[in-house]
């Protein structure tokens, strides 16, 4: 229930069969009750007695072993990992999946770059940061290059600042400890401001929630979110935008804190692939940047790019992107998988699309408006769906920047 009554001796004695308490720690005061909560089932939470000092490890383990939640059990669908890491049972409908669809978060689910930039500038203002006597401010162009305070200050000089509660600025930090303290304080304040901005103004990118809902309703598709963002910012985005009910139906949800190496290292996608128990060639990743693309490709997965204003000029095809789409408005599970997997056959139940779906409207037009409003027939051939919502390299080639010029204010 909590750690109020847990001591080193009581915990080690419980989990290690060969542990012998140190002599100095064998006498416990009446209010310590070291084994009281630890050895009781979680359901009760109320212990009425204290284990005696002569109690053996086997007696503790056998008498009041904690109840292990069923979700912690492992099975083949999670690659040997606890099931609680992969899905919030019983909300996920996934059963014997044939494919996996994995979403990045920042830039894919929500356009967060500007929110991060404003939050950093808010943190700078909060601490009255100045470089050479001028307020430290990140412009849009500058933020695309330098997105971490230590990079900004390390290259351009460390700023003066005003600590919490102070009335005057303090000198430029001179040693690593002072610099680290400043970075930590800035990052904490930035996170507070970022979470506030997300809750107030953030919106999902066009089509992303609809594609999620389609995939979450299919038992043959494992669904995941794999973000390089820190957990605090990541959780604010997914809780505000994806929302709890939808989030609970995903099979894998991982943030940057869950892995030792962040993108472009493939570790987070390798982990997701193991958890859904599918080979990487059956996994499709949706990313928005070269960093994410490199992570997906290093993991051996297919990767679809939905660029943002700050990434639109990148040559994604030069780094083996499987397709680039302006947004996900007209992308369906069938059109996506049929494009990237040559052996994919659309499910019969999904071959009829409503008049409001307009599957080829946005993505295949490079930002132009399409007026396709016809309903696809049930007898539609795979070749006819092949480019719906998905733009192959042969269509837009190196002209991505031109085709997405409307997305980029610059």
C-alpha cells in the first residue's frame, strides 16, 4: 500500500530467501512494524499484527504473499514482457495481429514545435534570462536548429538570470553545477508552461484520431504510440488529445524515458516490435522528421512521413521513406497497408467507404483541393486503391518542399 512501515531488513527478508537481518536491526520498535504492510495482500491494507523477530523467510512468503495482479503475467503476445506494459486489458481488441501501426507523438499527433518554443521563451522570461544584457528569446528559425537550453547557452554564452524569489539578477553561472541547476530550473518551468499550453490550445493533426480509431477497432492490427519526448510532456499530449479511453485501447504506449537510447536509435521501436510479437517488416511507423525516420528504418520497419512546417524541406525519400503525405485525412488502414505491403488484402468489411471518407482527397494532391466525392464500390480492385491517400516517390519525388509550400510560412 505504501512504504511507511517497510525497512531494509523486512523487504530483503521477504524477497531473498537466504537473507539474514543484521544484528543491530533485529530489534524493532512498536511503531515501526516493518513487515506489517509488506507481507499483507494489497486488498486488505489493514494489518493487525507484527511478525515476530524469529519468523523465518519461508514463513513470511507462505503466509501473506502479496497478490500479483493478473496483468503482470507474461504471454507470447508480449514477447515475454509483462502484459501490463503493452495494453490496458480488456480495452484492447487486438487478437493475433498480422500488422502493427506505430505513431510518433510530437509532430504526428499534435503540431507541438511552436508550443515547445513558446514554453521555452516563457521559462526564459520567468527567470529574466539575458545574454549580453538582452532578453533571451528563441525565434521560429532559431528553434528549428537549437532546441535545448544547454546548446543555446553553450554556444552563445551563458545568461544572467533571476532565481525564484530573488529581486535581482545573479551573475553568469561559472561552474558545471551552477549551469546544471539553471538548466534543470528552466526545464521544470518550461514543462509547467508547455503542459498548460497543450491543455489550452493543442489540437490533433487532421485525420490522426480517425486513423487511430479505425486501427483500434481492428483485431488484426496492433496499435502503438512511441515518442522520444519525456514522459511529463508526452503524457500531457496524449491525455489531452488522444484521451484516456482511446489511449487505454492501445497495445503499446512508450515515451523517451522508457528507453536508454532515444531516436534516431531504434531502441523504442525494437521494444514495441517485441511487445506486439511481430517481425519488424510487418510494422508501419508514422513519423514527421528525419530523426524519427532513421529510427524506424534502423528497426527494419516501413515508415510513412507526415511533415511539419519545420521538417517539410527535408529529403525523406533520400533516406528511404516509404511514402510522404501532407496529413492523414484521407489515409485508411487498408490504403496504407495495401501501399506498403505487397501481399496485403483488404478486409471485406472495410472495402466499402462512405461518401464522407473521400480517401484520395488530400494526400495524393500535394496540398491541392480535390472534389472526389464518389463512393467506392465493394468490388474495388486492390490496384485501384493503391495510391489512395498514399503518395509514392514516383509521384512527388524531390518536389516535396514545393508541394507543401502552403504548410511553411517561410
